[in-house]
């Protein structure tokens, strides 16, 4: 065609020779090659002049520190952090993006939006991209830029597990580790990037790793050098004591000064510590340490000196019999300070609160008094007086702040974190551990930083935040590879995390690493052994487990922890002798009962004991017994008619149905290799579901954590969760009162979208309507109104705030004191006299915080307070959901049983609006 246009009209072009034809085809091939290369280059670089606008390639530095797995967006340039914190968005080339979108390149559009700083738009386009490691890496980058570190780390870890050499995922993980403050893990990851030899990226990664290691090593070396100087003085009284260098770490120095005072064998050695004491007093204010030195210099060392030599061995962990030393110190009046120090270092030796008070009767030094308060809290815990222990520790934290003793505050914060985590107050535990970590780092207290990391790992582990917990533990291991205690703790926790991921061989390897340096497994290790004895058994398991359980005494563990020891024994035994194991598990339940109000450990033990009883009955084929056990665990009688009972524990599931004719069938499965999903579809085998098809309704008895998830039965069956004490709420006898909560004004800091007002059409037919709107819809006003209501509708957001409640809370308008949340705990303290029908139109109101064993949901709290039935969703619901709930309510008011009303309305909506799935996520609790 081109030849004809270039020739004179109506004339035929001259015939080509063979050489000419060859040249033509060669030229055509070259043009095609160049063309294809240009197309490919265009795809990679954004097509000519549009490249600069799409990929910001004309900038001298790259716009993001993270990497994106797209050739045009992954060209190395120097990164310069913005002057202002946060992500600065740049103008978006809408025309160029539109052309990318027209070509169906949703991934390219998403990457360009990310480069320009628009993470929400990027995520929206990524949702249309097929699954791939590159997509997950981009998603993780967006999460990292938004500060969602947990989400980013989970995505990056799963990407690297699937594709270990993925360069962008590995780089982003290194950046994320650095942002989390995990310097050594970040440095190691950057070194792995450097080893891949990518131009530009490898050099930058190598420099990042060098800088991180250098800064960390300088801090660690300085702290270790100071510690060694102080320990050398303990070993050799003539060793130098350079006051200026030691004073760089006033907490460490002060802690060791008391040891040096106790180890001093004469008054001259005591007085040599006076300059250091004065320097440390200058830091904290006052002269408490100087006074302590002066007082001790005046003691009679005739009988004290031999005891001081022994005390030095105790401090250096070289004393052959600490208990015998303590008994001799109790007989020597001039060694009361030595006795106190020895008791604080030897928790396995019995002592009382009275003895501690007697030993500190004349003590005014705030450091010593703070340590004694912390020990008093430990004794309170051992005696089962947890509330008193918490009060002591909070007072100790106030005291150390007032007396300017920051290292003591770090220790108290770590103990507060440990207690909060053990009590399932995970946010409090995490916040205290994070504060301890940050304050230790500010002080340069390298050893305390490592200890606080383990506390952080614990708090996140119990929230099932596996990726971030593993990161904290790996940093702890990298920091202290030669510290036996630290290694034991880290590997033990990593073993627990491996079991959460259904990886018994990995858990076994971690547990063996934990025990490699001779430490005992502890109760946590015994729990792991009980699981591994079932999943990956070894001949040594039983002896190790029983030896650890034998170490559990009132001197070492509080009452709740002792119940856990009984539980562990039962879980181990039931796999070997079902009936004997059942007896031990029943003993654990009985031991837990009197402690349930005060001890989270006892509550956990009860829940897990019932889970183990149920699944072990299923394993033995005793399905009727499994049904009874699940009902007992929920404290409800087995309902009449059709029933489904279900329980899970780790990899094991038991499901039992009783059909319309009273026939009982069950199924046991031990093949789960992944954590439970939020949707339980498929958990109950089809053959058991078939037995329920003819039932007018099905009562579901589901042990935690199944009792807050959708999909356990198909949506075309009428079913509801049965919870509570089993006492059926009576029909309302009060005059009708329909309370509607809407148009709430939650705190702006929550950043919740404003929900539309409840439509008048959705409230047609309501008698005595009471609407609480706007600033009126505070928690206290709503609770007061609900006490007399016969119907309750709440249109508000459900949010997870673990600092307020273990369950989802409903965000209402704040009161004068700032309190905005309607919590399950507050509900349980009220009585709903009108036996109301409750509709929680809150988004995700049935969703629970991911704590290991306990269940405490808003629907259960409403029922415990007297509601007849509660409707709630496990997923976000649309703004027009009010019409759906109105339809359910009208059916119930017309006499239809609630579960049948829910099924009928659900099927009607699915018929009228095919593809509507959120209606399947609405749960009914009765």
C-alpha cells in the first residue's frame, strides 16, 4: 500500500530483484524487531513522553524508599526523605493513567498511584489484579506507607516464603524492620539484598546494613564495657572504677553500686564508692545513695566481712547454695541489707510480705523501696491477689517517675506488661512493653532493650500477630546470641508461633534450640511438649514434661498458673489414655471454677479443658458425649429438636448433629493445616448437614472460637447460636418501647465515615419510638434507655479497641468524660427488663478481637443482660441494611420464630438481589 502511494498514480512499481526482495524482508524484520523492542520498552518505561509523568522518571531522586515490582518504577536513584513527615502526594497524570486503564493495565495504574502518593487509589486498583508475589509486594508497600506495619509484614513474609529471592519484597522487609527499630534483622535483610548484586540497589543496601550495625554496635559495646568494669570490681576489689565513664549509664551503675556495697569487706572499700554515689545522686536529685554509703561505712565488719564475700559470689551466680546463705543471713542483724539483696535475687526461697517490711523498716532510699514494691507485687500474684499486685506496680511506676529513677521504671513497665498479657489485656501489655523498650533505648540500657523485646513478642503472640512477633524474637536472638536465658525465651516463643502455623517439625526444632543450653522448658515449654507429644512425638517428651510440672509449686507460680499445669497434664494424658486424661481435665475445670472471676489463666484453662474433652471424645467416637461436653462448656442445656455441636482445638475438629428423628451422628477430623477462617463454610461435612435439611430450625452449640463466625451452616437453613446460661428470656411484659440509636458523633480521632440516618421507612409500625441521635447518643444515655426497651436498633460503627474491651465495641458519641464506647463489659452490668429484640446495625459488631481462647462478644453480653435475641454481622454491612432488618423484625412480630424469620428474609434478598453476600454474614444469637 505504501509503495503504491509513493509511485506515480496508475503506474506499477518496478519488479524487485532477488537481492532487493531479500533486502526488503531484512528491513521489515529489522523494523519489526525495533518495533517489538519499542513496544516492550514502552510497556516497561511507560511509552515515550508519558514515562516521566507516569513513573516520575524525570526526578533526580526516587519518590519512595520502598521498591515496587514494576520495571519502570524500580530504577535505582538516590532516595531523599521529605522534609515534612508523612507521604507527600504529587499531581496525578490522569490522562496517561486513563490510557493505561484502557489497556487493562490495572497493575500499572496502581503502581503509578503509589509513586504519586495515593495509597487508597492504588489499593482500589490492586484489588482488580490477579494474585501474584508482585501484587502482594505492592500491597505491602502501600500498607507500609500507611503505617500498617503488621499487614505489610504478613504480606512480605508470605511473599518471601513463596519466592525467597523476590528483590523488592526483601528490600521492603528490610525497610520495615528498620522502621520497627529492629536494627539487626534489618541489617541482615539489607545484606541479603546486597548479595543479589543489583546495580545501585546492592550498594545502597550494603551501606544501610553497615550504618545500622555500626550504630547498634557502638551502643552495645559502650554498655557492655561499663558492665564489665563494674563486674571486675566485684571480682577484684582493687579494680579501677572510673566514675566519668560509668556515669554514662546511671541506671546500670546504681544497680551495681548496691551489689558493690554488699560485697565490700571493710569500711574503706565502702567509702571508695562515695564519688560514684554522689555522681549518681546528682542525676536523680537528693542524696539518698550518698547517705546509704555513709550509713554502711559505719557498720561493724567483724562478722559481716565473711558474709560479704559469699554475697559477692551470689551476685556473680557462683554461690553453691543460695538458700543456706539466706538462712545464715537471717541470723545476722548487721547483714539485713545483704539478706534483702539475696532474697530479691533468689525467688525460689520462701519469704513473706512481713519479712520484706521488716527489712525495709528504716530504709528511705527510693531505689531499694521500688525494688521491694515490685517483689511485693510478685508475692501478691502468687497469693492470688492480682488486683493488689497491679495497684502496687502502678504505685511503684509513679514513685520511680517522681524520684527520677528511669531504669526502675523500665523494670516496672516490663512487669506490668507481663501481668497485663497474662490477664489477656493485650493492648495494655503491648503498650507497657513498648514503653519499656523505648525508655531502655533512650537510656542506652542494651540488656533491658532485649528483655522488653521479649515482652513485646509475648503481647503480639497472644494476639496471633505471628509475623511481627517472630520479628521481635529474631531481633532478640540476634542481639544476645550467647545469652542462654534470652535464647531459651526466644526459641520457646518461636516454637509456640510455629504451632500456631501448624508446623510441628519447626516447633520441635525451636523447642530443642530452647533447651540446648540447659534451661528448663517452663510451663510454656510443657504446653508445647504436650502438643508435640501428639504431633511429633519423641521418647524424651514425657520425662521432660513431668519434670517441669513437678517444679510448679506455690512458691513459683500463682493459683491460675497452677491450674494451667493441671490442664497441661490432662492434655498430655488424654492422648494416651482417654478416660484417665478426662479425669485430669475434669480436675483442671474444678480447680479453675473458684478462680474464674479473678484469673485469666483459670478462665483460659477451663475453656481449653472443655475443648480438649470435646475433641478427644470425638476422636474416641463418643459423639453423644462430645455434644454434652460442648453444651456444658457453654453452660446451656442441650436444646430440644435439631442440634449442631462443634469444637476445635489446634488441628482437630469434632462436629455432632442430632437430626429431626433424634439420630446422633458425628465427624472427627485431625487434618487442619491452616488457622480457622472467619467464614466456617465447609467445617461441617455435607453428610451431617444433610441430616439437618428437614429441621424447622437448628440450635448451634459452638465452643470458642467458633461462636463468632459465619458459615457454620448453609444460609438456606434456619439456625442460631445458643449462648448464655440457658434461661429463656420471657416475652416482653412491658409496654412497647423501640429504642433507635443513630446519627452518632464518635470522636474524630477514630476517622469513621458518617453513617446515614436510620430511614423513617425502616421504622414504620414502631410503637413508642425513642430516638437517640447525635450528641444524645452517649454510652450512658443509651444504656439507660435500653434497660426499658422491648426493641433496640443500633446504627453505628463497630470498632476493635482492645484497650477498652476484648470484644468489638460500638462507637457512640462521647460523654463529658470522653468515654465513647459501648462495651460488652458495661452491658453485663445492666439488666434489660423488656427482654428486647436487638439489631446491631454496627459494622462487624459480632467480630471478636483475636485472643487465643476466650470469647466475649457484644451479642453474648446482650443475651446475658436479658435480651431475647440478637442479630449482628461479622462483616461490614451496607448503608441500606435497615430494610433487611426491618423485614426480619416484621416477620418475628407476625409470629415467625427468629431463626426462621432470618432465613426467610435472607433468601428473599438473595432472590431479589443475586450476588448479595453480606446477608449470609448476619448471625442470630439466642
